């Protein structure tokens, strides 16, 4: 307040300071509290509201302020979860108000968090009357983020170590909640592995935990290292019940593998016996095998011939799977009258469990009994053996040219004189050496030769049989098929105008080889020839003569049609049998496109440069699809204008011309393999060609050969090679270019685009051709140029022995389709077995017989058709295809093999059928094996598995064929097979009837490309081996002898016998059977070792007791083998059926009167 004084009562007192201000101090205080009126939320986002509340209204007349501080003690992070509270931030309560607010902005992040806190504090009120009661308040920030969890396997189990299985839960964002996120972990027990045996049982309360701050959590399942060979086992696990409701489970289950480290192997011994005796083989299992398995035993002929020298009937051995287990089988051999030396065959084992190593083979050696001395005729040409009814090719020759000749050598590889009769030579061939004289003698090891020339006096495809008689029992009329082609080029073709020269079928200069059918009223000059691609090896030849060296345009005309082949090969040669100038393929399903001459269109095939005066055009049916027709009509050539002396650049790849500005495409290869192509650069001009250094653009390509030098000279007809490599260190499709300058006026510079595809190590499609790095050959294979995949193939004939293999590395385990291509022909083998293995020397997955007399049927790749070998499942990264010509009846072709990984499309079923561990191919065949008549029914178990990703439906199985039945419960209509699940069915063959039986199995299913699933089945029921009876061998109790019998160790029943000859005294033998049933009938039989030195009339006497009445006297010819049933590996021949009155039966044998050897071995009786 303001006060003032005035009017002093004493005039002597003056007022110095008349006024003054006074104050009144209030003694009332105001309380203040900090609180949170709105908590934060990332959804929106919603900001935090801090509020200061006064105990009463602010009546100070001014705003009351408070400093607001972030204590930074909450769980939320300043600047990340909310906008930072800056220094100097205040909350203000306006005059007259009781509350003041401050908003803190919340940040909506993408972090999985728990509810977080922000702690703030107020201080320093602007009014001293204000007393702060609650200075701090805690706000929350609610998270709005979610996450998904996936269960996977990060470490597969392995018995080696052992290595435990590691299952992992992965979150799609880190766990920032501050606490672990847990999931229940359960073993579904639906895998193939056994809990507690193959791996430690999973605890019922097991959990996988993702720690705070992490994205992954793991749990380990301990693997047990056992000693049992098993397939790859699986463990199926599942997660559930996330402890954080913001985390949902996307992939709840995962399957882990347990890789086995155990090995098991079956081996078989070698066995030796003299012909007429029995070979004994023992198959031994090393290592235990879960579930047991069968072993299929087959035989491959060597020098011994199955069914002739030995019994090659396939058989099946049953193993229970015990380590050290053995199974024995015997092979009967046949005694014959030939002097053969030691012959052998090979025993092959095929375990139905593909994990069992079955690469061991046994050798059966049959030594000759030395009974017969005889000749043996062998014939060779150019050092190669030509068998009886083999063939010799004289090739293509020019008419009246020097006659091609072949010298034949006949060698006597027998042990007695070979008698030859005069040679018969077919028309078209001439014997230019001396003929054999009647009864000409060739002593053992000696040889004689003769020479045959082909007559070249007339144009014709000549063929016929050369023959001569011999005293070789199995080659008494030796026959050789001779063939060749004599070509008469035409120097007077039809003039088609403008320098065009035409040769029609039927003109001089045209020649057809093998069987062609005339087509009247159609084609050039109203005629043509046609043949169907599967009818043999046909060729059509147009030959021009009297030409000038230089360039020529080549054209052909044909009759098109939908039944025509679209890949008819054409080869153009520089002279008869000369070098190939070009090789190409025609599509005869479409009409020729080009000039019309004589009312018929001609299509230009290209140009070639002729160095001589003769040009030959050849058309064939090689590689043409079975059933497709090939037409031979007219050919036309036209000389190109001769150029002045100038170079002419020609570039070829694999014998095929590459055009300037063309594209060179490399075959697809896998990462880490070798890929290269070679170009041949040739000067086909008449002046020097100058070459400049090659430039390659593109990081994937490089030049591995020497580069051209500046102005490098290439003289006329000279050539040089360039090799381009592809960088295969990484996958992808690579484009580049190659260019080099040269002095060819119209091809300088020469430019070529380059393209290569390098697939990943687990590429889905790979092709290996003969000649590629992973292709291997053994034996004397011949090269086939200009035909086959990439214009080459390999061939081997029946008189030679060889094998081929294709090794595909870097594949992914799983299903793969396998395809092959070959050159078909009438001389090819009708059953070439392709063997598919799971890895190098690994288990056999499939053996697929292919008839190479017919063309492959399937998709075309690289211009060649590929036929299916079926689908197989590999467990590793390597697949091997093998082929050999062992036991084949014709020539065998090795060309390209193609492998395609088959991955089921998303959410589709995929059927896989196996039998005994081997894949059953849709449309394939399964041999159930053989059983004796009256034995338990022959059965095989088949497994159907759904390897796809969606449910597979199955419909009832239909079994047809005499004797075949379904021996298990049938599928129900629409039966469901879940992904990964499998089910079995059993096919049986009745054993009531002897014979070979064929049938089919078929059932509809939900696999779109394998429904219905069909396969054929076959099996054999054989005559049962007799049982019972009693045998007394020489040396057994009941056998007695007198005289000078000689022991024959190692041969006969029980590997022993006796031999006598009566020259140095009479020998006797007696077999006494006692304890028999009186008044009973008995069948008596015996065995012996046959031989040419044996007695042909050996008498056995059968008595009713010792010294009793003679019941039968029987004479046998011991120069011949016994005929009858086999016991103990020896064949017994029945002597007689007799009835005894007592309990003893006696058989007697004597050498009295004999001058040759007599054998005493075992005698057998059986009560009737």
C-alpha cells in the first residue's frame, strides 16, 4: 500500500520524504502434484500427457511454471520410443486454472517390445507459495508390433560323431521384449526314426526359448550311434503355445534327418568245378542291416554260356540282416563233348536294400573234362574277330575305282585238325586269293588267309553272304555278311536353267541303299522314294561329277506331310567317301521353301566349297523317330560365280559350319565343371587368308588356345583351331562375343555371339555327352562322327567288350528323371541295360533294358530325341549311369544322358512307388522272382509314398494276369495319403502251376502326370526238387569194394568217386541199403562222371538182399552224362523201380569185360 504525511505541527520541522510504500506478506501456500492423464500407445500413435494439478486455483495473477525433467530411468528409450524431452521444458498452470498439461510424442517403431515406461519429474515452481507434493510420474507406452515364428532344422543328425539334431525357432524380428519368448516343443513321433533308440526321447515338458535381444532359439536332440545299417531316418517335431501373444507361429513343424554311418556289404566267393559238377557259392554279409533284405543273384556269360554250359536261372537269397550271416547257393554245370578249355561266368549280386554295398562279383570257372579233342575255327579281319554270321563293311567307293579289299584270317584254336571246304563268295565280290581246297587241313594253332575284293564295275549297293564249310561242330558253315556301296556320279544331270543341275531319284548318279518304296505320280518328275524310320539303315545318295572346284548352292526337294520326320540328317561330301563339307537336318513335315523347278519347290540348304570334281549329297534315316517317313526325291546344285584369287573363311564347330554373326551356344553345365567349345578356322579360298588377334568380350568367356598373331597367314586349305572356355565358378546365363579381323572381303571381321548357361551345383537339368569330362569309356569303342547328340556318338560291336559311364555331380538329394539318346539301327542290340546308381559304385537304383533297334521316344534336346529311363531317388549328390555290351545281341551305342531334378510344384501330390528299395517306374516292369511249385505263394511288398506337398488320393488297385492276386487290403476309393506318408500293398503269384507268368498292376491316383500308375509284373514257378530218399556214396557205411579201384578226388558226389577198367583185374562195388520196409517198392538211381574214355555199356545189378534174387539188370552209357534229378549238386539217373521182399536192397557193379574206364560213385533209393 502507499501512504503519505503532510502538515507538520511544528513549523520548524520540514518533511523530507513525504510518502512510502508498504507490503502485506501472504501466509497461504499452494500444493502441486505431477500425474499422467494419458498413457502412450504406438497405435495412432497416442502421445503421453503429463499433468500438474494445484491444490486450488492459481489466484496469483500470473502463470505458475514448473521445470519438467526426463529422469531416464524408465524402460523406454528417449529418441527411439518417444520424442526426447529437451532441457528447459516446462509445464505451465495458467492464472485462474488448477491444472497444466504437457504432451510427449510417442514414436511408432517396428520393434517387438513389451510395454515400456517413461519417468518424468517436476521442479522449481515459479511461485514460492507452491509446494510440490508429488514430483514424479511414470507413463507407459503400449507396443503394437507382432512377430511370426518358424521352426526349422539348422543341424541334421549324424551317427558319425555323433552329431545331434538342432531344431531352431526363428522370429522375423528380434525379441526386444526384455524377457525370453518360449514355445512348447513336442516330438510328433511320425518320423521314421525310433525315439529312445535312434535318438534320445524328447522330454514331455521340453521348450524352445528365444532369449531377450535374440531372433533365434535352439534345442538339441541327442543322436544315438548304433551299429545297424539303416536308411536316412527322420524326426518330426512341432512347436506350439507361444508365451507372447504377439508372436504367432507360421511354420509349426519341421523334419530332421539322421544320417547313418554304418556300412554293410555282401560278398561272394569264386568257385571252380569240372564241367558236369556243381559250383558252390557263398554270399556273406558284413555288417548288420535293419529289417533284413533279399539278394537277387544273376549271371553274366563270359566264355561260358548260360543255359548251355551252366544253369543261369536267376535266384533270390533271403537275409535276416545279422552281421556275418551267410547264404549258400549252387550252380549246376553241363558236361559236353567239346574241348573248350576253362570257361567262366560272373555272378552279380543285387541287394534289394539299396544301402547295402553289392558291387562284389564272383567268378565261376568251369574246367573242361578233357574228354574230346576237336577243332575250333576263328576268323579275323583287320585284327578284329568276326563271329559266324557277323558282318564286314567295305565302305563307299567310286565306280571303276581301285577295288577295296579285305584279308580274312582263319585260325584253328582247337586241339585237332580243322578241315575247310571251298569258299562261296556272293555277287559283287571277288575272291582274289587262292580258294580253299576241298578238305584243306589247318593244324591246331595254324592259320590260313584269303582276300576278297568288292567289284566296282557297276553302281550298286552290294551285299551278300560269304560262306565256307568246316568240321567245327558249332561253326560247320561259317557265314559272313559282306556289304559296300559303289557310286557312279553323274556328269550329265538335268539342266534346270540358270546353271542349276538336278539329279532326280532314278537318274544316273542317284543310288538308294536298303529298302525304299517308290511313290508314283508325285514328286519331281512324278516320282519319289519313301521309307519308314524304323525299317533299317537306309541312305539316298546323289553324286555329281565333272564339276569345277568352287562354291555351290545345295538344294533338295521332298514330299511333305504330317507323317514325315522333322529331323532327317543330310551330309554333303567333297568326293565319294570324302571329307564332310556340311551336315544339317531337314524338317520334311513342312514343304520346301524356295524356287519352283519342274513344278516342285526346292529348298536351299546352304553353300559349300568343293575342292575336287565330285560332290556327294547323302540323306539317311539315322535318328529319325520310329514310324516317321523319310522321302528321297531330287537334289539340285548351282555353281556360285567364281571369284578371283581370294581367301575364303570357313568356321566350323563339331564339323558344322558356323556363320558370321551367328550364335555359339554352349551346352548347359554345372558350377565347377569344365565347359569349352573348339572352333576350326579354315581357308577354303584360293589365296592366303590373313588373320588378326581374337577379341573376346564378356566376363564369362576366355580364350584357352593360342591367339592369332597380327597378320597371321593361313594358306589355302589350311586350318587352325580356337578353344573358348566358360568360367563356371558361378551360376548364371552369360552372353559375350568373339571377333577377329581377317582378309575375307565378306566375313571380315568375323563376329560370333557367345552364350552359356552355368547351373547351380544342384541344377535341375544337366546333360553329359560322350566326350564330356564326366563321361568315361573302357574297351575299344569306335567314334561315330556327324551323328548323335552334338554330332557324335560311340559304338561297340558284339565281338568286343566295353563299358561306358556318365557321372553327374553336385545334384541335390531327391527325385531325378533320367533320359538317354542313341542312334537306332537294325544291327543294334535289342536289350541294352542302362544301370543307374546312387553315387559312384553305389547301390543300384534301376536297371533299364532299352531296345536300340528303335528310335528314342521323348522330348528333343539339341536336335536329338531322348527316351526315358525312369525316375530314381538319390540320397547323395552324385548319380551315375552305366552301360556295357556284355551279353548283348548287337551293336551298342553310347551317346548323351540327361538328368532332370523333379521338384513337386507347391501344394501338389507326388507319387513314388518302390519295391525292395528299388524305384518302380510308371510303365515299367517288376520281376517277382521264382518259386517251386507247391511252395508258399510268391509275394512282393510294394510301398507307395507321397513325396509331394499336398494330399495324394488313391483308388483301388486292379491286378490282372493268370496267377497274380492282391494279397493285402485294397485301397479304398479316394483314400488319402498325406505328404510324407506311405502305405504298402502286396502282390502275390500262385505256385500251383509250373510256368512263366505275366500280369499288370494299375491304380488311379491324384498325381497328375502318373495316373493311372501302371507297371507289369512277371514271375516263374519251377518244378519242385525231389526230397527224401537215401544215398550211399562210395566210402560211406554200406559201400564195399574189391579190386584195383583208383580214387578220383575232387569230383563226383561228395567230391569223390572211384574209377576202374578191368584191364588189371576185375573190380567190383556194392551198395547195401538196410532197415527198409519189406514188400515195398523202391526207385533206384545212380550218378557217374561221364567222359569219352568211359565204358559205353556199364551194367548195374539190383538184388533183393545180399546174394538175393536179381530184381533188375540195367546197362548205362557212361560216355554220356546222367539224366534226372539233382541231389547234392549231382544229377542221378534212374536205373529201375523194384519191389523187395525183405528189408535189404543191394546194388552191384563190376568191371568184368570192360576195356575202358568204369565209374563207381553214389546210389540213391526212394520208397514209392
